[in-house]
C-alpha cells in the first residue's frame, strides 16, 4: 500500500514537472491573464448599473406631423434630454423622414419622433443597440415622473434633483443592496461582483480544466511511447499508474488555480474571500476536472492527439455553458438554471459567493455537488477502463 | 503545367487535406455551428425591440421589419468571425510545418518557384475560408438564422471582406512568426480578444473610450460595421467604407506576410 502511494506520488510529480517544463506556463498563465485583462476592461459596463457612455449619444427629435401639441412636446424633449450632456447631444429635425435619414446616414445614433396619432413616441435606432435602450428608458422615466404624457402633450416639468437619463439609470438599478444572506447570494452570485472579479474566477476555471487535462494527456502519451509498459515491467500496477494520472491532473489544476489566484490578486486586486472555503472549492474542483479527464481518456482510443483535442472540445463547450466565456449576467434565467449543476459552473458560483463573504459552512451544497459529480465520473471511468481497455490493448 | 495550374493544384490539395482531417472539420465548421445554434436558442427571434408599449414604439432606421432581425444575425456572425479568424490563422502555420517536414524543400527542388508556393498557400487560405462560410451560413440558416432577411448582399459582401482580410492577416502572421506552435497559440486566443474588442458580441457603446478608439484598427470592428451597414443602415453605400478597410487590411497583410516568408524560407 505504502509502495503504491509512493509510486503514485513519484509518477504524479513527474507529470507535473513535464507540464511545467513543456512551455505550458506561457499559454496557461500568460493567455488567461491577457483575456482577464481584456474582458475586465471591455465588459465592465455589463457589471455595473451606473452606465455612462464614453461619448454622448447623438439624438434628433422631430414631430411626425406639424401642430402646436407635438411641437411643444418636441421642444420639451429637446430641453429635457439636453439636461444630460454626458448622455445626449440633442438636435431638432424638421420631420420624421429627416430624423430617419439622420439615423440612416449615421449622423445621429437615434431619433425620437413625437406623434399625435398612434404611439406618442417612436424611437428610431439600430435594433439591439444600447442607445435605443437608453433613450427608451429615459422616456419611460420622464413619463413616470409626469414630465411627458403618453398622449404626447406636455404636462409641465416638476422639480427634480437628477437628469432624466440619471433617473432612468437609477430606475434600472433599483435600491442599493444591504447585507445579504448566503442563500440570496447563491441565487445569482454574479450579481454584485465586478468584471475583473467575475472573469478572474471564470477564466481561471476554464484554464484550470485545460491544465488538468494536459497532465492527463501524458498518461496516454506514455502508452504511445512505450514508457507505460516499461514502468509496468518494473512492478507498478495498472491501477497505480492510472491513479497517478488522476492525481497529477488534480495537482496541476490546483497548483494552477493557486498561482492564478495569487497573480490576479496582485495584478487586478481581485478579492478571493475566505482562504479555507477557497481551498476546499479548488481541491474538489480540481478533482472533478481530473475525473472528467479520466473519463475522456477511458472512452477514447489511446491516441494522445485524439484525447487532447476531445478534451479541448469538451472543456470549451463546458466553459461556455458554465459562464466562463459569456458572462452569466447577460444570460437568460433558464440558461443559468439549466446548467447550474455542471461542476465548473458550481465552482464559479462558489468562488463568486466566497468572494462576497460566504464561508465554508454555507458552501456545503456546492462542495457536495462537486464531490458527487467527481465520484460518479470516476466510477464510470473506472468501469469503462476495466470493461473496454484490457491490458496491452 | 503552367504557374496558374500549379498554384490551383497546390491550393486545392491543401484545402482538401484541411477538410479531410476530422479534427479540422470539427473546429472549422462543427463547433461554430453547434455554438451558434445554442446561442440562437436563447436569443430567439423578434425584432430586437422587446419593450414596446401603447405609447412607445420602435422602428429600425430602414423602417422595415426585416432589419429587425439584425441582433440575432449579428450574434451568429460574431461566432463566425471568431472561427474564421481562428481557422485561417491556425492554417497559416502549415507553411512552416512544411519546412519542418521537408516537403517545402522538396517542392522547391522540383523546380517550383517559391512565389508560387506562397501564392498557393494564400489561395488555400481563401478557399478554406470560402468553404467554411458556405457550410456555416447554409447550416445555421437551415437552423433558423435569418441571414437573407434583407437580401444576400447584406451578408455576402461582409463575409467576403472578412475572408480577404483574415487571409491577409494570416499570411502576415505566418511571415512574422516562424514557429507553428506560436501561431497555434495566436490562432487560439487572438480571435476571441479581437471579437470582444471589435464589438462582435456586445455594442462597443458600453466599452470604455480607449477601447472604442482602438476599434478602427481591428478587422472585426469593420466586419461588424459592414454587416450592420447592409442590414440596418443604407445598404451598399453604408458597406463601402468598411469593405474598403477590410480589403486594405487583407492586401497590407499579404504584402507584409510575403516579404516575411521570402526572407525566412529561402
């Protein structure tokens, strides 16, 4: 037993050394850091309710048909929107067609057309654009405040302490959060974290899977080169050798995560929360990744390239479903619920919750879920290996 | 055999071999189609203006319903951009692999001029891109992406522009980077970063001012502009500038890449 453990340890450390010396640190450490930086900077707007555009939107306002009622509303809108110079640069157009041409010719980002018939306000903008949402949000806020009426007639301007655009942003943000219980955090742990916090955890998990799988690939490479048979001939059992592969995969994953946590703490000031909770998440997560890699290796032929590319494919898809590549903040509710059971998603939820103050005691269900998944994967992989992969096959 | 015949033979052979590999097939067309399908499931249909009310309406700049499909098409186009960049950048490394294997030297020894080999390499990149585009658009179209909602010109021109620009970039990378391993790394990580910085997945209006200023040097930004120009704005007149920039990127990349390859391969 002691001998087997020593053999497992020796082989696992050797695999770890091979990963470290194989040029992997350049792409396993450098690449995720670059991605975290780029995503942290570019996606910061998706993680905060306080949005101000980098440059104000160009908006034209026009009346669909001439008349004192619509003209009054147009003047009121121009005046109100102009109160938010950080958001809007406002001009008046001669009519609906002129306003549309301004957007079509891209001299304006959006147009608001006031009409006495049909909908009182029509926003003309590129579908799905931010400017369409901001202008519409501002109009809704003004309607709620009684500044404009849904019948296109002005109702006077009550005194306010904030511009319509700022008010619209406040409407979207809701009331400021107070202390939150752990259960509430786990409902949507990505809410309330910054872009760097989110992507440091998400990208770390994604590359942890790649790192763990690269270690497992060495087990297959050893079969291809004959090293496996030589090691077997000196008395190392098959189980010991496979266990070493799993252990090395988990070790590489955990070591990688620890290194990334330290680097992101220094570079991006990412807060990782309770060290004990973080460590438990990392170790169980690394074991679950190793178990999945073991299963991939078990069901595929002993071809290193096949195992490597199959693992890359599976982990790339899992990363997408688990919120590593596209943030869960913009995913629909059904998507976030449907894939919440995935081990990489559980890890992401866990890391984000721990960063928000959740401690080990509240992590039990996440940790149990990851451990159960790892145990099932490991059991299936072992059964497949025993049934399909006879020695020497 | 004439020079044109040799270039055609070599480029067709390289394209054929690319698509014979199950691994390439999976990464060039399989995964992007699967990802696009999954993404299109949660984006759904609609005109991108989901919050209309009795007193507040939305219209597209063209004023039609068809251009309201733009959000759905643009997201799938974003996935396509990542994978066309990834596929062509990765394939660019094959010319160095040929040097390692010795097939480049054997071809040169057989009397084929080096410029023909480089031209065939560039042509095969364009062909790989064209095959990928045809398969991707056909299959995702069959799965529900309304590519042709505003006419074929809205889609075909941006796709051709992207293929030319990306082939040029790929040749430039092959000319400047001599390690096929490093080219693989660039092909793996670079496209996602370019796509995010170019506004392929979310509007650049939410990005910081610095990112917005950097966007015009990014081919993805111009590809998205070309698609938006055709779909949402004034058709070809809105597409002309983005297409010209994509062409310029492609030609500049080819010139830089050819110079690099001529210097290093001989």
